[in-house]
């Protein structure tokens, strides 16, 4: 789907305030409410807008530690990757998982309450994931940027 400047303006406005009403959104992007609603519906159905949610602070929930975990598997066969991915999706502390090129097969971002909690996650979840042969964990000292999405400039359309 190719996005025009109005689509980008809608996306930028929703990134700033995902709870804004359709009438406020229409006014912000210079459309009638019905035209705005049609465009919004198209953006949702096309998968450009993947959903609406609250960004809850991990720290507010007691998860004060972030680990970046590099995983190496025994191979990169389709079955191996599928089994690993199905299993890692079940781990509630894994916030992000990427299949990678390079030295490691996967990189995970893991939320933990503290070092003892991370040890539990490592022991009960990460070590028991199928086909894992190496786990390398690093701990974030401080979050500098955590953007939910890339910035959108409607003028670039």
C-alpha cells in the first residue's frame, strides 16, 4: 500500500494521540469525518495500523531489568526455526524476538524483576527452548530511547 501525505498525517496524529476521536482526527488532517473514517478503515484493513494499545511501563509493573539475549541454535533448518519460534512465543518475559543474520540466530529483549528473576527466566524458559546451543546475556544499564514506531513526517509523501 502506498501512503500519501494525508495517510501519513493520520498516522502521525494517531502516534501522538491514539485515543483521539474520529472528528478530532479529521479536523487535524483536514478531512471530513466520513472521509477520515474511510481512510482509517483502509489503513486498519491493509495492516498499516496493526492495532491500538496502551504502552504500560515495565518498571511500573516491577520489571526493572532488561536483558538483551543472543541465542545460537543447532542449525537453521525450517523445522528448527519454527520449533524455536513457537516455543519462545510462550515465554511471557520475552518482549521482542528477532531472527538475525550474523553470529547469532536470534536476539531477544527480556524483561525481569531483578537478577534472581532473570536467573529463573534463564533456567525455566530460555535454557529449555528447543535447539538452543548458546545463550549470551547482556543487561541494560539505562534506557536511552524506546520508540514504539519510527517518526512520521507527512511532508515527505
